[in-house]
C-alpha cells in the first residue's frame, strides 16, 4: 500500500492507548501529513448526511462521493458513455442525460449489474476523492477532511483512509426514513438488502455515531469527535 495512504496510528492510539514501534512510526507519518483523510459511511438513511452537515458546520471539509458519482454520469463526463454501452441507451433522454432513477431501479434489482456499475464508477470516484484530499492539504487544511459515501468499505477506499466514522441507526428507522422520502416498502427493502450489513462496516470503524436518537444527541457525538480530531491535530 502507498505509504501516503497508510492509516495514522496516532489517531487509532488516541482511543486504544497503543504505543511502542507503531506510535513512533505513526509520528513520522503525522509530521509528513498533518491532515487526516477520514471517511464517513453508513447504511442508506442511517444519518450520515446529517453527520456530514454537522461536520461542515464545525469547520471540517466534507466531499460527498455521491455528488461526484452523479457528475460522472452527466453527458460528456468520464463514465457517461460507458454506462450507456453497458446498460442500454434507453436510459438516456433526448439530450443524452441518464435517468438515475431508472438506472438505480435496474441495478438494485440485479447484484451482477450493480457490481458492473460500481466497477465503472468507483475507480473514477476514488481518483477524484484523493485528488481533493491533496488539494485540501495543499490549501492548508489541518486536523481532518472527510469523504462521505455509502460504499467506502465495499469499494476498498477505506483501506487508503486514516480513519472511518460509521453512522448507525435501527433498520426500522432506515425503513421509516426511506418511506418518508417517497420510496415504496419493496424498493426500500431492496436498497437496504443490496448494501453491506452494518456490522461488517463497523469492523472497519475508528469512530461510531449513533443517529437513532434526536438531532441534538447526534450533534453532541459529532462535537466530541471534532474535539478529538482537533486535539490530535494540536498534539
């Protein structure tokens, strides 16, 4: 693995009280790259977007990987033509714009098609994400910057990050939130089933934010995370 993307053990040891050779090695990485490259993930409708908004309010830059992926599907962009070749030109309207709702319905009904779409999109998103991290670093961002995405673990991007925050809530809350968004129960279950179970995501987590309570309860957890990151940055 590229040393630039090695996890910063000083951040992990802040919670685990580790030490020894790992701490000395991580101190070298810390001096070379003061800005932590952090991921924020969780299942669909888990509350990660609310956590991302709170992090921005607290001064941390956050890149939404979904926005990057959507832009890649626009006419003239990197993934547009490849997606239409793979899944059919009928997904596009007269102007060439891909109907993302139709595409989503198609791929979430077929795991093989979803895997093909991810293979087209994920490498391009990853390239843009790490380019943005470097831009933030060069512009003087300290402490941490975040990428928010549902599939950080599945896409393997987590292995190139310094830490991962996982937003969680109950499956019943996910379903309720998706129904409020106008999704049918069948489609909501299909979308939830298509994602990695949250317990598998949690195996990669350095921090967890429980979004099953009130917004203020969630905000208190995000404040604690922000304080930890800033303390690490000033150490």
